[in-house]
């Protein structure tokens, strides 16, 4: 079965750029989505189709996907961005999630 | 406003079944698929399956070995997830989420999500 791998944690200082990666075999040939989940809340979609932002998601969130790695980038990271982030892709007709990355804004 | 509202928390003994509902508001229910995803305490998101409300097409995760059944009632704008033969490892928050496009495709996302339903398996 298809697997997506994420680093368990990333730390960033306020105002700096955070990069969260997601790795999978030939992931660049698939579409990646990213979800933000804060404690006690449901996930929300922040990036879809590799690099598109849903309405209401700040411009500081961006995405890319090439080769075996998809990347979520948060520019000018704010304290409110502290959360768990999950990547997601499709394996034919099934959905796969990465293990999640905890973003800490120090 | 598109919204998914789930049923309330459940406590079940080991070996029992649980049925969680997900009522849709603000869009044409029959035009989209609904996914079910669960999250054990402190753990990752785990996809369980989807149903296309319009044609009833389904796909389940192999991880549940036939224990999960997803259905829908179009007259009630509601999707259901039943999980059988519960063990303590099934203690989790269960989410429903709408597929992002009218056809199930590999460029789709899950948006929006319901508020989650806590299922506790305990004797």
C-alpha cells in the first residue's frame, strides 16, 4: 500500500518561514493536499491540488510538489499557525494521509 | 454554508457495533462523496472509506477487513458509518468529510469536515 512520510515535528520562530515536507514514491505524479488541525478541532483544508489555497486561507500558506516530495510552506509564520499538519494524496481510489507534523512556533 | 453535523459521543463495550451519522447542510447532498476518517487519541488521521451519495459507489480501506459499512439516506441528507466487532483500539474520534468535487477523482480533497464523534470502547 502507498505510504506518505512526514517529519514528526518542525520548529520555527515567529515571522520566519516554516517548511513541512511529505515524502512518497513518485508523489510528484499525484496531487497533494494539506490539512491544519489544532488541538480539539477538526482538520481544515489549507492547500489542495499541490499549490492552491481555498477561500479564506491566508496567502502565507503555499505548496509545491515534485519528485518524491510535497512541501507546505508558511511564510511569516504566526503563533496562530501552531498546529498539526497532515498531507494527503490518493492511491488510485483510496485516500492516504501522512503521519502528521507538529509545527511549534517558538 | 456547507456544513456537516455528526451525532453525539458513544460508549460501547468490546464486541459491540457503533453507528455514527453525518447530516449535510448547504449543498446538494447527492452530488458529492462523503468520506469517513478516524483519529485515535494522539495519533494520525486514518482514512476508512467513502461513499458517493448519488450512485452509491463505495471504497473501503483494507485496514478494516470488512468491519466497516458506509451507507447513506438521501431523503435525510445523512451518511452513516457502522463499525463492528469493536475493541479498545477503535477508541477514537470519527470524522465525516465531504469530497471537494462532484466526481471522485485523484485530485480531490476533503472539505469541509464534521465536528467529530468520540467513540469510546470500554467494558
